[in-house]
């Protein structure tokens, strides 16, 4: 541990986001920086990650936003808020309807939706219940104008100009005008990342390009939902490996568990312990941890067997030591923060934020 780094006593720890990590103690939630310094005291009942230089927090006598110095900068008169994206944040009124405010707190899109996503490239997914009570999703622009009709069973945010949507139980993709680009014939479909989309059809997985052409055939038993660091984790004959954009095998199928690459490294399980490999399949962090997270902003949460947990950098140098036993928390956002999942590190939920 570096001499400037501080041990943190905690109950829960999150991944780093925008240079800060959420820390939960019995007193509440707050934030620490990469040196282990508490930058925002653990006094909040709710604390979302920093986005657009501010974070949504809530406690008994305050509901609103703080800056990275911990100053309470915008109180809101709503039942709930969410993080800012492209200068707008979702808020829920007392009737449990969602709208959007700007950074002055002004309501710029009325609270009329049953669920919302967040703005990306000027568009946001929104949902309303139909006459049968089923949520139907579409997209609005920053002025609140509906640009894609609310006709889909489920939607995700736009990524590289395409949105994965579900209609009549099948997955496809639309462009920003709502035109069908990839037909609704797939059982599952990931976001467009690095110009490619992972798709499932008839219990096999393959990869499509942005026009819907099959560029990697449907031969895999499972795969991650998107390329990460230029590589894709795939499963064949019960073992995990990695392929590149051309479908070439670059990490052989020899691992029982292999997580996505981030910061140039991926966690692998050898026996009962976890380590990290690089893109040349060289073990750069020895398998000595019983639980690991993925690298986020250059740091990863790890727990050695029989010892307390800490964060390491990509050179396996200890940065922040955590004093107590832990559970990692990952927020799942399906429209809004729908749940907070408490999971053991190493049982990684696919990224949805």
C-alpha cells in the first residue's frame, strides 16, 4: 500500500466511476477517491455514481445532487431522482411518473412516463403502459418529442446509432428514425459496440455487423453481449476463450471461467482461485484471489484467501485496503435503477450502465 493510501472500513464497495467509488457503512453511503480518502462522508441513504460531474443522493432531510467536493448543489422536490446524462436527469413525482430536469432543477420534460432510460446521442428510451397494463417503449428527443413510437416490448439505449428492441418476443435493431435495420428474428441481441452486435438464434451465438450481415457464424454455446477491448469472450465445448473481430481465436478455449477484458486484462479462474491474463494469454496477476472484480479506471477489487480485501492496479500493486468482509454491489439499470444486486465479486453481472 502506498504511504498516502488509507484503509477504508466498509460494509459494501462499488466499482470506480469517474474517479470515485461508492462506499457503504452502517451510517450510510458516501464516496472515496483512488487514494482511499473519503471525499464524501457516509451519511446518505442512497448514492448513485458520479455522472456529468454530480451524483444523485438522498437522506432524511435532503434529496438532490452533490458535486465531487461533497457539496449539496441542487435540492429537488421529487420522490426520486437519477443521474445526469447529457445535461438532463430523470425524476419521479409522487404519482410515480417520470420526467426530466435540467441542471438548474427546471422540469423540462413533464412527468408522464412509467419508466425511462437515459439520454444518449440526444435520444432517451421511455415507457408507458398500454390499455392492458403492458409497458411499451419508444424514444423521445431532448425537447420531449416522441421520435420513435412507443410500440416495443422492451428497448435499450442507442449505441453507435442503433437500438436493440424487442417486438413480439423477438429481438431486432432500429435506427434513430425508427427504421428497422436488423430484422426481428433473434432470440437475444446485444448492444452495438465497435461496429458489431452479438446475437443468439436457435440456441447458438454469432456476431452481426451494423447492417445485419453475419460476420462470425452461429457456432458458439454462449458469449458476452459485446466486444470489450477488441475481444469477445465465447464458449465452446464447455470452455471459455476469446475471439477477435475477424473470428480468430486469440485466447484458447482452456478456461472454466473467463471474464471480459477491461484495461487490457481479464480475470480467469484456475482451480478455485482467480488471476488476470493479458491479451497474449500471459498470466500477469497470479491466481491467488478467491474473489475478484473487473478493472475499472485502472483498479480492481480483489480478495485473497484468508486475508482482507483490497484494490489492485494493473501491475498488481495494492492501492486501497478494505478492512472488513465485503459484498460488492452493482447497480442494474433497466430503464431506471430497478434494483441493487448484492453479489459475490467474481459472479459478474453483464454491464447495463
